[in-house]
C-alpha cells in the first residue's frame, strides 16, 4: 500500500548570506582532517551533480591516495537541460564554494583548485576572478597555501563527465576515459583528484558551519539534506528552490504545477519522465526503500502540461544526445542516431509501431555497454517516454 | 609578423606552451578573431609543438570554437527543450527576418552570424540566446528586434 | 603480497598476473573475445565495445580490453546478455558503415565482416545511416586511399599515427554523430604531413584505409607483348608473403616467390637486394668521405651524423618535421629507386632492350614506396624509373588471381644481371640491417679485416628496442684511413618514426655524438612495413625478423662488396662509387615541406 507522509519542505541554507566564512575556514583548518571526513560522512551528503556518490567517501579515498600532487576541481560545467542552479550559486554565494574547495584541499592534501566553468557562463568570469583573488589573499594571510584557477569550457555537454573534464583541462577532446582507474587515484594529469559539483561544495559549507546533524536532520533516510531544484517548463513559478529531499512528486506538482501537469522530467534529459499517474508513487531522492520509485536528480525539474507533445519532447532530447555524445563509443554514437532517426521513422509511418520495441531493446544495450554515463542514461528518458506515451510516438 | 601570429605568440606566452594550455589559447584566438582559421591553427600547432591535425581535432570537438569565418556578433539561440517549448522558432524567424540570413549564415557586412546551440542554462527564463558572451533571456520577437536594433547601431 | 589473482571465466577457475585485463585472462584460458578497437601495438581505447563481458555483481557489462581483473571476479564471456549486446553493437556499426562488401577491396580480410559473419547478422533492422552521411573518399595520394564510408571510428589509425609514428597526420574530429577521422581541415592525405608509411592501413580493421593498388595496371603491362616487364622484390617481402598464402608466420618463401613471379609472366625476376648491396657501397663510401672531411680535413661544413635514406616514409618525415636537417641524409637513393634507374639504363643496354619498352615493377613491403616512385625527381634514367609499386599484399592477390597453388611451387632462382645478392642485402629488411651491412663493408674497407663480431653478426644493432646504439672502435686501419685510428664510430638505429623523433631531437639539440644513424619508418623495419600482410603484432614482427636473419646466415656471401654482380657493374658501367654516373643515377636531393 502506498502512503506518502512527506510534505514539501523549503530550506534556506545555500543562498543564505554568511558573513563569517573566514572564521569558519580558520576553524576548519585547525581540525584534524579525519574529523572533517567523518563529519561529512555522517552528514550523508551525496553528490548533487546527479550521480549521487557519497561526498565524504570521495574525499576520504582521495585523501588516502599516496600521490604527492593532488587537485580539487569544482565542476561548474552545468549542461544538463533544465539545470541552472550552479550559476546562481556562483553568482550569489561564490565564497562558500571557494571555502569548501580550500577545506577539501586541506583534507586531501592539495594546494591547487580549479573551477571548470562551462563556456556558456563566460560572463561570470570577471566577477568570479575578483572573489577568487580576495579569497586567495585571505588564505595567504592565514598561511594557508591554496590557489584557485578558472578553466573555461567551450561548449561540450560531455565535459561535465569527470574524466572527460580532465581530458578537456589537459587540452584534449573531452572524451571520457575508461574506469577504473578512478579520479581518486588517477584524475587530472594522472593525479588523485576530487571533483565535486558546485552545489555539493556549497552544502559542505553548511555542514562545516552548522555541523553534520543539522544537515542530516533534513530529508529522509538515504536522502539526507536539502537540494536545489531548477524548476522550468509549464509552471507559473519557474526558478530555483531549495527543498528537503524525500518529497513525493505529487507534492512537488501541487506546489509548482499549473493545474494541468501531464508529466515531469526529473533529472534533465538524462533523467526520467514521470507521467501523472505515477506522481504519487515517485519520491525525489537517492536510491532507497521509500514508497514507490525514487529518482536521483541533479535537480532539474521540467514540467509539461497536457498541451505538450511528448513526441516533440523526446525528439528534442534525442537531438541533444545525438549532437552532444562525444562520439567515441559505438553504442552511444550510433545508438543515439538510431533512436533519434528511429522515432522519426515511426512517427512518419516509415517503420511500424513495433519498431519502438526494437529501439527499447537498443536502449538496454546502450545502458549496459556505453562507456560513460551519457550513453548509459539515454535509456532513462527514452524508455520512460516511449513506455508511457507510446500512442503519441506512433503515426 | 602577421597580427594573428602576434596574438598567438602572446597567448602562448601568457598561458604557457604545454598541451594543457591549448584550450585557453584557442579561446583567446576565438575571442579576438571570432573563429579559428587554418593559419591560426597552424600557428598554434607550431607554438605548442603539436600537429596541426591535433589542434583541428580538438577545436572541432567544442561547439564554441568555430572554425568557419563568423561575424562580429555571433548570435546563438538556445534550441533545447524549454526554449523550444517557449517559442525558440519564433525568435529565430524574427532574427532571420530582420537580418536576412538563415541559420549558419553571416550577414553580407560581416556583422552578424546566426547559430543554434544546446542548453544555455536559462530554462526558467526561456527562450534565451547569447550574443557573443552576453545573455538575453525571456525573449519575444519584439524584444529580440529591440536588442538587434541596438546592435545594429554599434 | 601475492602477484597473482584468482578469477573464473565461464566457470573455469584461473590464476592471472596482477594488472592483466579480462581480455588477457580470457586469452590465457583459451577463450576468444571479439575485439575491434583493440590492437596489440596500441594503447587501450575501449571504444568499440564489442568485447563486453558480464562480471558478476556488476550492473553493466565491462569492456574486456579495458577492465583489469580483480580478485574473485566471476566473468561470463558468452551469456545471453553479452551475446545480445554484442549483436546490437555489430548491427550498429554496420548501420553506419557502407556494407557493400562485395565491392570492397578488403572483402574477405575485414574484421567487421568477420564479426558480422560470426554473429550471423542476417538482417538490417536498424535504419541505414550510411546513405544519410556525406562520406568522402580521398584518392589523391599515390599510396593510400581513405574511404570514410568504411570507417568504424575505432581510432586504431589515429593511435597508430600518434603512438607508433609520432606524426599525427590523422586525428579524431568533431563529436557526436559527426565524429570522424580526419586530417587537418580534412585536406587530402597527399597535402598533409602524412609520410605514406601505411601503418594506418596495416592497423585498420576494415576497408577505410587501404593501399592504392596497381594490380590491373601491372596485369595490363604483363599481357602487352611489346613490353618487357621487369620485377624487383624487396628483402622483407620474402619473409611476409607466405602469411598471405596461408603459411606460418616467419616462413621464408624466396624460392617460391621467384617461382610465382615467373609464372605470373614477368619477363625478368630480379632482386632489390642487389641494389641494397649497391647502396652499401655508395652509402659506405659517402660516410667514409664525410668522416674524412670532418676528421682529417677539419671541414666544419660536413654534416654528421649521416642518416640512411632507404626508407621513403622516413624521408618524407624528415622533409616535413626537420627540414633544416636534410643535409644529414645520405644522398643515396633507396635500393628500389637505384634499381629503377639502372633497369632502364644498365640492364636495358646489356639486354639490348629499348628502355621505352621496359615496365619496371617493384614488390615492396611498403606503401610509401608508391609515393617515392611517383616523386618527380625519380626520372634519372630518362624515363620514370619505377613504373608500378605493389605491396606484398597486392602480389598475393595477383598470385591468387592467377590460380597458383603457392605452397606447392618449386623453389626457383632470381634471373641474372641485378639478381645476385648477399646476406647484407637481405638484412635491409630488418631494423638495424642497413647499419649492420654498412659496418660489415666499411670496417673491412678501412681496416682490411672483417668486423670483429662472431659470424659477422653485429648483434648490438639487432633487436626490437626502439632506439639502439653501438660503438665500434677502429684500430690499425689501412694507411689511407689512418685518421680513423682509435676513432670510436658511434651509431644509432631507430625504427618507428616516434623513435626517429627521439634521435632527431638529440641531433637537433646538439647532444648527439653519433656519426651514423639508421632510421626505418616502420616498427621492426621493412618487415613490419605498411604493405606487409595484415595482421601485424610484435610477435609476428619478431618471427619475420628471425626469418630475415636466418636467410642472411644461409647466404654464401654476406658482405655487399663481395657480390660479384656489384663488382661487375662498377667495372662495366658505373666506374667508381660516388663517380659521375653514380652521382647521376644513384643519388638524389630532398625538399623541405610544411608541417600540416
């Protein structure tokens, strides 16, 4: 039986203006690194870029690596359709991110940080550089050796994948690497590297300032803390909202829908499309045993009302993937083309409706065999749209 | 020395000459020249001791590193889902109509080029576009005409 | 800590060395996992995904080539999931591919075709993407044809050009569905830094990169009664051809090859080894002259080290990459081109044939030789010196077309006049061979004694090490060479252009102490040439190399200056080494080129 006892709860940590970051930084740099890792681990913070890897564990693994040079990278290659929260953080509270990077550097043993900023956000550079300068100056004053550089991307969605990001920073095509080895031992320039999403870093500020418990007390089991949601599409109030994790999609739609919400795309083009009939059963959070299905998300929530054609939506996503695939691995490069041109062929009537089943099988193969998360996750939106709105796909 | 060679030499001096400096140098040239010509890429390859093909392969991976001649003002209209839903095509038509160019084309005076691009990250203020590095959001055919009128005066 | 780990593959327990991949482990267990982007010569790419296997406890399949074994791993290489995924991937590759196999040069020798056949891909359910693409074919090079419609984007060519050759003429360009293998601005291969070495051809799994073939032209010449068609065969062909004819790797087929060529209808079957011997005389003399000028006459303008000039891939490489060092190259033409120039002069005169009617064909392990023969300066006989260059593979095709049962052929001997050779000529086919041959002759010329190595085997210059160095001290020379007394002659040998780069960077930085360097463009030297049988691997090249040295050891004469036909040609025709006639026919000039 399905019951949702959870209500939509707003939180206000990320964008809260904190004037005392210097004091917090001082305090953190005086604590033993193991204690900081434990603090993070007990907060159960998971990566807010979408993949949801436990942040404390990431820092721990990298801290344990014997390499003498290490790097901290803030992933600001925010390219997932429907996501725009990281820009807002870097605009409004950049010092939280910088501070978190410095603490991470202290924990893992690195004195060099980078912000990989997508080229589309180039206009942020002058202001951000000013903040970085002030920040570095302060670090120098308190004798903490840590510098931060901005590395600008140039229009490639795949560079948000961490190993593609390294390749890009090394002056190459942003093609994801084979894993293992993992970034915690072989990252940028082959050195141990922590890559954290902008929002993840901003949350660590909250945890370091207020303690793990404060964070842990938000949200639900397996999905602790709050999260920024980028809300767009058919909604009367598009924008960025900080909400506790664990809400049901129904609660979300009640708050943000326009009264006629047909489906919500959770997690961007690489996420899932949830139809109206499943709003109740869907929980927004990480893998866990809550009622119904729970969906991890980078925070992209796109609402579609009944005036929208799901065929057009899928067509748009698939064009995106077809173009933004790095192209190196077969299942992703050719798979995306087959899916995109395949649904067009079905829509035109050139292929029978059953061809959709062949394409669904293909997405399974892509999920099983693609080299990186991009190719693996195309299946998510494809299958959730085709399975739920099959009639819209057919001529 | 030709001015592009000068520019590239200065960029290499500023950023360094290792492979890891390739992207900032390519970006520096695009910022000045609006695109990467054959000559630019050959020169960059020479400065960084890379093969010209390597530079070409890397540059063509990135959508913002144009290698065809572009106008002074490069317009990139976002075509991803939310912008598409909120009337991206109408914005394109307004621009095409006003500048008398199609997608991928440059005005005869070399002032404007028109391209589409993938998600710009302004979905809550769709439709959106970039003119060079400047963002314009919540576009309507009217607002886009006003914006372009300002650019035409420049 | 133990150096082995335990895995099971399809239920079979296995102990493997730490660091080995699943693919290695499977091979060790005698299990075959299909691969496309994997190649033993190259770094791991893991991009084709046909080698995926199932690992217990993992949600996704793992690429066997790129996944290291871990303790207790349970691997399934043939589960339903694996089979279905592989079939899909092959189908996807075929959908993007111009799969008109019967019209493909690589029909019957294509890894994609083989996989499609193995997995019995009988239908084309997916959309055919190939016709929707603007695929182009680049046929401007005299050596290599690049057909994008056959490309599966495995990037083996790109890695070959970068890792083995350090040339990077090919790159991966664009992304997504537009991703392709391209040269700089997609210019013709003939207009870029490409050395025509053909290693990309040798490493391409499909028909995307193939040699430009001249089979029909040669058949036409053979069947023209007015033409006298002369064929020369390079040293490395005789240790490679057998592979194409279904024989074991490393088979020596000199006699059968000669036999086959005669049956094909060539009017004379001669040996490039002859001009290899001649090269030693000319080049050895040139080296000694340079040493004399530098050491005795203290002439600072003499360029040392002197570099060999037999490998046309190397020549084009240095013309592109180090144009300021062209004077370091020996002015000697390659044995192929010396042969070509002599066949239409010396041979024509001796045989009383109008050179106009001679068609000179060469069988080479090389694709760059096609370009070399095509160079405008290679007309010193008054005609085009070498008319057609065929690779080992093309010769094999002709033999098969002629219905010759190669394995049953008797051994026959080369025709005379330019058919006699020594072991020194044979070893030109292996890296270090030219060096060894030159030292055998030069040392004896200078000291009157044989080189101080057992059985004339100068082992320090042999082997597969990328760059090898050797020093030979000259003691008690003949009086005319007394300035060399006590001189330690320093030599370096490099094969694979990535290694040539290492040596040239030493020369460029002024730290090189060498007097003489040998460079062969291809790994292993000509025996690993771009025109040799496919596949290639370090093991295969090793076996061909053993065959070359066995061939040398079995020759009655093993020093170039003892070749009676060489003595005769100087007597009857050339006069003396580096003489006027030699200068005109056997030496050449080089040109600087752009690095595009």
